């Protein structure tokens, strides 16, 4: 059981799972926009009728209520994912000495080769090798 727990709590696996959940929720939002806004506009341009609650455009219904409902669903769903998965996992990882879902460490740029991925404490550029000015 300990090996399975360690597998599930790997940083990459949780990040991928959160990304997948966000993608699924976003796909619901896109589907609602397509079904409830774009399709009625296309129907209005083509002369086909539609029924429901929303705004009428050229005699055809633009179902904004269903789209607003999908937006609300997306926001609530992302809040639940954040507070029930991301926050506890971040706290768990912090206890183990790892940083996940956090701001990346500060970096500085090399004035010679303009590479911008050097740690703030670096004294030499890892790309061109020149001495860097102190950050203090």
C-alpha cells in the first residue's frame, strides 16, 4: 500500500491529473459556448428556427442562459479542484520539502549573451562564462 501511495503522490502525476481535470471542465465550457451561442447564430444565418430562453437574433434564439450556467459550473468546479486537491497537495509536498504549484525561483539575465534563466546567486553565466555583477 505504501508503494501505491508514493506513486499517487508523485508531483508529476498530480500535476497531470489537475491539468486533465481543468481540460475536461474547459471542454464543457467550450461545448456550451458552441452549442448555445455559435449554433443558434449559424441557424439564424441559415433561416432555421429554434426555441428556448435567451436573446432572439433574427428570429432565432441565442441561449445565453445555458452558457452562463456553464461558466458558473466552470468557476465552481475549478474552486473545488483548487481547494480539495491543489491546496492539500501543496501542503503535503511542503512537509516533504518540495515546492509544487508555486512561483518559480527568481532569475537574472546575462548582460553579454542576454540569457534570462540564470539563478540570482550565480556569479558566472552558464552560457557564455562571463563574470556576472553581484545581485546585492
